C-alpha cells in the first residue's frame, strides 16, 4: 500500500506544482523560531506592543495587554492548583475573555477545552467528564447548567464572566450592555499576579476539540500548539500573504469555540500579529459598519451571509474596499458565478470558496486562491476546495484503500502536520481513523485535471444544519436516554431554509404510547437546539437479517415527509 501511495502522491504533486498559484509560497514558512502559540503572543507583545490584537465592539486590547491579561489568567489558574496537563473548560460565547483564557491555559501548560455554550445537560456532562475538566470558566446564565451536572464530572471549580465584562462604555452595536466585572469573577481573576513564564512544549497535548462521528457521543480531538501554529501559517499562505507581512484585520463572528472560528478568529490573527474584530454573533448591519470602521481585510462567512449583505438597502453606502480576502462557505446557498458576479460588481473584489477541512485536521487544509479566473473554480463539480496547503498531502482512494486516478471519485484521506494525535481516551476510534498517518475522512471527493480537490459529498451519515454539523449517532445516543424509546435511527432530511435537518425514526418500549410531539419537547430540553430532530414513531424500525437498521429505507422515508 505504501508504494502505491507514494507513486500516486508523486504524480499528484507534479500536477499540483504545475498549477501552483504564483501568490502562494510553495514551502511552509515560519516567522518565530519557537513552534508554540504562546511564543507568538510574546513575540508580538514585544515587537508590536501597541498594535490592537482584539477589537470587541470598540473595546481595543493591544498585544501588550493581551499578553498581560493572559498572564494574569495563568496566575489565577496556578493559584487554584492548575498544573501542566490539567484540563480547563472555556464555556463561553465570543468575547475577549475566551482568547485570554485560552492563552492563559496554554501558558501554564494546561489543556484548553472549548465547550459549546449551546450544549444541554447530557451533552455537557459527557464532554466535561470525557475530557476530565477540573476548572470551568462560564457565563452567569450558563452557570446553573454547569452546576447541575457537576457531580457527574471531575469539575472542582467554576468561575463566571459576562460577555460585557471587558467593555466599559455603552456601545450601540453590541447586543448586550456593558457589565460590571466586579459582579462576576472576572475582576478577581484579573487581579491575580502575572504567572512566571514556563517553557512551551509545542508537542504536548494543548487542546481537546470535540467533534461527532459515526458512533456514539462526540470525541475529543487531541491537538498541540505545533498543530495550531502550522494551521495558522499555512492558512496565511493560502491567502497569498507571508506570515507577519501586511498583518490581516479579520472580522470574526464564527463561534470561536468551534475549530474554524478558532483558526480564523484566534490563531491566524495572533500568529500574524494582526487584529481580530470580534462579534458575539452575526449581524449584517454591524458587520458592514465594522468592515468600514476597522478597514477589515479578511472575513469568513456563509454564502447566505454575503447575499444578505448585498440585499441590504444600505450596502452601497459602505466602503468595503479594504476587504481583499472575502471567503465564502457553501452550505444552504452554494457559491456560483451569479453571486460572485454580484459581489465583484459591488466591491471590485472576488468572493472565493473557503478551504476543506475538519476538526481532526484543524480544518484549513486547502488553497482556493488562483483558480477564480474565468470562474474555473465554479465550473466543475461542487464544492471546489483547491490544492493542499504546503506540507499537507491529500489522496482519493477506493473501497480497498487504493489510490484512484485523477478525475475518479473515492474517499478523501489526509496526511498533515496538523492532523490530530488521536481521539482522547478512545484508542479503537483512533486506530480506525488514523492508518499509517493518514486520516480517513469518510468524505467523498475527486481531483480535477489541475490537481485541485473537489468535495462531492460528506459522509452520508452526517447532517449539516445551517452550517453546523449534526452527527446522527450522537442524536441517537441522546434519544436512547428517554425511557420510552427502545430504538432510534436518525437520518438527514432536505430543508429549503437550513440545508438539512435531523429526522428521527423511533421505536417505543412495548406498552408505551408517548407521542412524537412530547419526544420533541424532551429533545429540546436535552440537546442543543440545532440537533433537535423531527420525530416519527414507528411500530418497528426496518431491520436487516443481521439485526441492523436499514437506513437506506429511512433516507427515502425522510425525504417523503
């Protein structure tokens, strides 16, 4: 197998080098010799102390302050017994405290565990317990939920901070009022002494980023600071920039507790010494004003977001000339020549598709720059993903793990310096996903005649609802917690507004007559809103002779509902 892989890679690399964009470096280029994210923060705090690192509705945090505040968070952790390797959960929406906490955790050699604030009781208990989280930073509104599951987890300390703790004046664009940090734990945390610097181990476990899968509850992807820095450096190259030169100003509203938000809202600006203009949520009017006010250069948004901007009556009133790297993600709406043409006519800039990736790879694996001339990237099978970033290899293989010729379909597999070390505490799942250093993505794709990757379909089990991943196995596992449900099977159902929604077929315990409406209500209380399925009760789920659910039958049934 190794020989066939190397032969296929050699042929692909030759083809890809022949079509390599002139603007993109062919090799991985680092600016700071040390391979840690913490080292980059200290570098910029020394070299550009007054440069704005984070702008949160007008509250500007310089690199010097970013470094100091994360030192103080690290000092607070140390004072509370957190040591190298300990897991710390950050259970927040978008706010500067998230960035400060993450870097503070890394500064003490701890493990950053970003926790989705949309999780409900069973989901939260699973993640905190599975990761071994001992300290949690959460929001006041979420603290009761954390306390309700605390006895089922290793959590020993819960601290709270409000989204408005870092803003000091009333800001018209903020969807919240400034709050008094003395009313939460934030002021106490920030009053801590700065932690003494410790040596960064770039290859130690630094983060557990949770993702779903084809079986059971979500799994923690083990990532290191080396993974993070490589991702930021190659994502920079993919924009045609060199690290540290012309630092980007990125508008970020993607949730930074998700891996894509972390990449483009924390890692990439930090490694470049750039600025992140952080929003707590998407708002088209706020986004337009922020781009103009801060001279934003880059932005990652769904195609739907860009269409919403262009449909606004005041769109033409805003100067968007600084936005030279607008990246689109195709979910409900797909990027096409008409939408691109509208954006180009209005702004003079070209809207490009974002990169291919997943939590296991740190999700910034390809380059789309350089293929937009003549809409080449929009003329083939969607979704166009481009060439692998420097240092990353991608192959397409058949069912027997043999590389297929260019133009043929198969499973996408990835080998990269940012591929996870493994699934936390799950050697069986790790062995299945990582084979000889290659990640088995389960996604269907092919290469074009220029060596560019085209993503054709996700693993048929996964569901995308408004761009958010919903894994049927996880929803099934949660539904099975209901005492009236004996069996559950979840499949995707097409939806004109959200792309897809989860549809669950359930079989009840004998003698139980609970209705679908009541089950949906229970689901709303026990899982994040975007995961809540439509439910239909069947007398018996369709089964194969070997006792497996015939999901093919259910796919067809869901489409008819």
